[in-house]
């Protein structure tokens, strides 16, 4: 193992929020409490990668339109007080994390010296299981 130099180092910041919305996958409409996380990276010498409150607000802004809805690619009408929000593709967790990435990267990409490193979406562990899907730069 070689000696680590400053060119090998990146400063990262991860922020997470919690939200609730539903989705229709494989014909089943259901809701989750979700944990939505994003990690951004910058130069090791930076004073601050990005304001953490701003990253949390960005995530909140992305998912707020989904709250009170269920994401679906086929409109089947309202369900238990939730209204359908139609997507082009079936809103699997993988598709939702892709959409979070696209929206976050549009904003993060406008800032010099930082870039989006990872987005993760966790189906919160309200029941007896928990799943996390992560989209990450190679």
C-alpha cells in the first residue's frame, strides 16, 4: 500500500432527511417512511464542502411534491387519501433514487469545486425489514 497524498483525498458531506410517500410497484400501492441521503464531495483543502442546511433543504425540495401522493406509472385513482402522481417509469426504489439523483445533480453541478458523489434511499424500518438502494459515482 502506497503513501496517501493530498491528491488521494476528498472532503465529503452527507445529509439526510425523512419523508413519507407511497408508490405503486408490481400492482401494489403502499407507503413508506423514507430516509433520503446525499453525499457531495469537494477538495480536501476546502473550508466548507457545502452548507449542510442547504443540502438538507435541497433534498426536502425534491421530495416535497411526492408527499401525500403515491407514485405510479399507471393512474389507478386515489388510494386511502393519497392521490396518484404519474411517472413515466414504474416507481421502484431504484427509479426513485435515479430521480433524486437527477434533481440533486442539476443543483449541485452548478457549484464549482463540488460534485454529487452518492444518493441513497432507505425504506425505513417500520416493520421487520429495511432496504437501502444507493446510486454512486464510480
